[in-house]
């Protein structure tokens, strides 16, 4: 019976770390909205923010409209809106157009990069249907930022070089992959036919290139290129800077591909180094579970969703039949580690509606609520709002100490059929200089006054006005210690915990911590204690939680009053001295997440009172609790594995 009760308590601790009051980190109503103002403009198919192209201290926003008509039929256009103390204006500050009919200019855009390290963000634009010497070879344009905004003449361009290559379907500033203080550029041509490797035409192996930045701008000769090794791999259909997935101090790069007509896909991750990536993926994973899932048709760095110091990756599979529901969609998160991305899926979230296309687009939101954990943006382009079809939906999923929250804390749902909200989403940086990050959301099929003109919405970040922590609970109380916890509060930066004896005698405990679970030793047996906790968020310290009291039990003959654990810190084993205890003893080791990582039962007599646990050697570095239980008592001690 006592073992069952202990198991129940552990389950409660696990739960408390996942729950808590969730506060939206951005406005629930949009603060800015612009429309495409042209039939079939596809305004907002791709959007980006977080770069300051004119160096005024405010982040700017870039919007692609690959079907926009100006001088030619559907040549495409790109619009940049400058940030300011009042936010974004309704009129663009920079506009460029495609070179011919249906060039697809603006199909993909990027603004988070500085290739020449001059302090101004630069601009990448892809025109995936550009036709030069070859039909639909595609073209990429680089514009350098400056005090008046980006140049109107591209500093550098690149054409696809093969018929149907579709160069520019995906473009990204890859970050500084070799630590030379200049950002790199990565561009993809997922329709590239690699005759040299596969020996036939029309194979759509796909290809991507990496170009090094330098003091002038960009080296026109690629540092590295990589070709898909199988037919229809479509390598380079998606890409994103990866952050640092293995913690070696170098930025990494994610590249996606999917098998045309079949729809299965793959992720390839390349690690940066002093000489850059070596052209061989350091991590690969395929969809595999369902041929038509379109795994990795979109992907993004996830930032660091669990705060372990390694960047993670999120992958969308918008056509996955989740739980048997046709193309409801799903996302998967893989966690970074010292060895790079771990092959096990850490978190999965599914769509629920028929043809919802959940995770049609996914993106790193940054740390929107300033709690030290990165968050995610997820779009469901064809979500139905009741009887309204294809309104679309955008959501925010918060990171936390246990990783990605499995329910959204914020949603923005379209109010008219065909809005297709969630086509794209992005962290916009701080466009109004209020210290809070903003987000943008698009629906490229939005119909205002014009059919399928598209629309983009801005939501300003807001301070976290947290309520007091909830459910302060003493989980394990012994004569000399307590393990006490409360609901994790998303948006909290730290907690202030207070405890003392009710009679005012003895030690007064005042603890500042980022954890929502504490072990406190050195208590006096048979005494009543009073405790409360408050949280620090952007809005300041919250009110106190509900004040609780608990009483430590008095000592009984033969119980665990003399238990000692040594050494601590330890690297390989711990010794547990049980003092006067005799008979059967259950020992468990529990991590800070409440997970039991070791369990065994021992028989103790007067000649055998010290238990050696050598299994500590296999545990990850961190803090642990030893839970010891006899027939009439239980005790908790903490130790550190180094």
C-alpha cells in the first residue's frame, strides 16, 4: 500500500510541472492589418521580420506577393514596412517587382541576416518561376540594407541553371556557420535535375547552395552545394537556420526534402564548424510513417523549447492523417543535445479536423513570454471555424521546463470562409520598440474587396501580468525535510518562496528559484510550518499564493531519522546510510521532472545498513532526489550527479 501511495505522489509531481496558469504573450486582437490590393496577389504567402534594414533600432517586416501584377501579368512583388515608435505604417516603405509575367518574385523572402556585417539587415528574395535562358529555372536576389533602407538594385543574383529547377522556392540567411562574423546565404532549387549523379533528366533530385558573406557582401562562388541522391528527393524545398543544436558554438543548418507524388520527406541537418559544413549531413530523419504526410515540406528551428542550452527543430507534416482523420496534419519536435539532434521524437501535436492541414507552416516564435524557454508558431491553413470553411488558424505553443506545451495558449481564427489564416507566421522582432516581441500572421487566399488578394496581420507583444502561483503543496514530509511544489506558471521568470516555523522559532527560509519544486532539509520534527510563494513576470511580482501549513512527523523507534547520502556531488555512485532502520527498504531515485530513474528493494539488518547504488554512473548530469521508504516511514534526500 505504501508503494502505491508513493507512486501516486510522484504522478502528482509530474503533473504539477506541466500545468499552471497560461497567459497570452501577444494581443488577442490584431494591431495592424494590410491587404494585397490585387486579384490573386498571394500577398503574404511568405513573410518575415526581425531584421532592421535601415538601422533605426526598430525591426522591420517583409511581405512577398508572388502573384502581384504591376508591369507584367502576375510578376510578383515584395513589400517592406519599417518599424517605428508607433509601429508599422499602412503604406510600404520599399517595393520591388518581378522581371516578367508569372516570375514568382516574392515566393520566399528573408530579412534576418547581415552578410557584410555592416549593422544593417539585408534582404533575400526568391522568384521560383523566373525564366531566363531556361523555363522556370528560378532566380534569387540579394539586396543590401543601409541607412535609407535596402538598395533598389540587387547586389547579387543567381539563376537556377536548369529547366524547372525552381531556384528561390526556399531562401534563408543561414547565420554565421564558420564564426567569421559574416552571415551565410542558403538557397534551394528543389526541382533541380542532377544528370551527373542519376543519369537521366526529370529526376527532381533537388539541390542547395551555401554562399559565404564577406566585407563587400557575398562571395559569388558557393562555399558548398549538395544534391539529392535519389530521384524525386526535392532536396532544398525547405530550409532554416538551425541555431546551435549540438552546443559547439557554431550555427547549424536544416534542409528539407520530400518525395514528389509520394509525399514522404526528410530532414538533413548540417553542423557548422571553423571551416563551415562539410557537405555530409550530421543528422538525417525521414517521415516514414505515412507516404502522403509531406513530412518536412516546412520546417523551422524551434529555438530551445526546454531550456537545456541546445537548439531544437520542429517539422510540419500538414497532410498527415492524424488518428485516421484525413490530412488533419501534425508537427514533431526533435531536441538538440551535445551529440546533435536526438533521433527520438520528443513532442508531437496533431490536428483534429478533416483536411485542416495543421502545421501547414511552423516557425520559431522566440521567447515571447520572457520565461527563458522558446515558443512555437503553428498555422492550420484550412481549419474550419464552425460552418465557415477554410478560415484558417494561427496558434502559439509555449515552451517550458518539460518542453513544448501540448495545447496552445493563443489562437487567432479567421472570421470568413477562405481566409486561409496560418499560410505563414513569423516572429516580427520588436517593431515598435516596447521591448516585447511581436508576431505576424498571413492568409494568402483572403478575399477582401478583391478575390484572393491576401492579407497580413500584426500582433504586438504585451507584458505578462501573472496571477499568483497556484496549488502550493507539500508532497513528501519527513521529520526533518519537505519536498514542496506548485504549478509551473508560464511566463514566470523566477519564484520567491518563503517558509518558517509557525511559532517563529528557528530558520526562516527565503529562496529565489526558477524551479517549481524544492527540497528543503534541516527541519525540526513534530513542528508546524507555514509557507507561500510568489512569481516574477514582466509586470513585476505577483501576489502571494495561498498560505499553507504542514506539520513534520515526530520520530519513531527504528525509522529513517539518521539516513545519510554521500558523496554529493558524485560522478559514479552514492552510498545510502540508513542508520537504525531494519527490514525491507524501497529505494527510488527521481529526477526533477518527477520521473523514476532507478528503483530497487533491499533487505536491511544491523550488519548491513549501508546501500551502494552504482547505477548513478549511468544517469545524466543533474539534481536528483532519493526516496527511501520502510514499513513505517519514508524520507527524501537530494544529491547532485556531476
